[in-house]
């Protein structure tokens, strides 16, 4: 396994507009530094404690993305450094992120997670629920978060037609929310420009369907280390 060569190969297939998140969950500091030394600066973790431990030991110009399901009582542990939280699936979570960001005088970028998969195990809200949040007075009062787009996880299946359908659902939801945007002077503005979808097995399809950010782990680091 050559992490540097893997990164070169992947980046050679990506349009310049695509952000590559290297999914480093379960990977060692040495493996992450191999990717870092190859030029990678954006890394994604799905456990807050693991991400915090790595943040403390690795270069501070790394952008850390929280890509897993977030429990509200754990937000405080990453609020001082996390760059982007992908899986925001409720207003209560947005409110907690805002509360913890305020303590550090930061504005934390967030993606609303839309449920596009058929699997019950996947988290997320509907497009209508996301619209209700973005256009609510309560949302306008959150000064320490910024919703910059949407995130979705497709069904784990070999049926590419189904995956494509789910990716297009996220893209269409994104476009609808942008068109519905109303921002009176007394409302907090939001700028939707990021669609986070696509992983190692389907990121090229995701890009064809409108993704601007992909989350790639095994194609960079090899098979996941379970512990």
C-alpha cells in the first residue's frame, strides 16, 4: 500500500472544484502523516474522541471534519477546533453546536444531513424539515454556526441505479433549498455551496450527480482497521 500514490491517483481523476476528505478513522498517526506529507490537509473522523486525540498530536494546519453521527453531549470536546460537521440531523444539534462554538468565539461550519438511503439505520432529515429549520426565526438567532450545504449517505448496495437515484435526490434537495432561500434583514443568512456525498466505491458517480465534496478512506489508506 502506497498512500502517496493512492492520493495522486485519486486526485488525478477529480475536477479542481472537488474537495477530497481523507477518511482517517482507525488509521494511525504515521499513516495520516504519510497522507499529510503527500499534500493532503482535510481529514475526516467519525468518533469525536479519536479525532480530538489526533488533533492534539498532529500538525495544526489540518482541517478536521466530523463525518459521523454526533451526540449533543460530545460537541464540547471538538468545538475549539473542528472545521466542518457533516452529519447535523436536527435543530437541537445545531443549537448545541452554536452554544459550544460561542464559548470559543468561533463560527462552526455545518452540513445538514438529508436522509436519502432506504436503510433505516441511516440518519438524516427530509428536505422539508431542512427548509423549515433554515427559514425559522430560531435558526436566525444562531450566530456561531454557518450552514454551508448538505450531506447524504446512499444505501449500501451494488445497485448503481439506486445509488444514483439517491444522489440525485440530494442534489435536487440542495437546489430546491437554494431556490427557496429567503433572507430578510432580520434573518441570519446562509450560503449553500457544498454537497458532501460519495465514498471510495462511488465517488465518481457522486461527482457526476453533483457532489462537491467526497469522503474517501479505503482507496487512500487501504482496508479499515477494526479495533
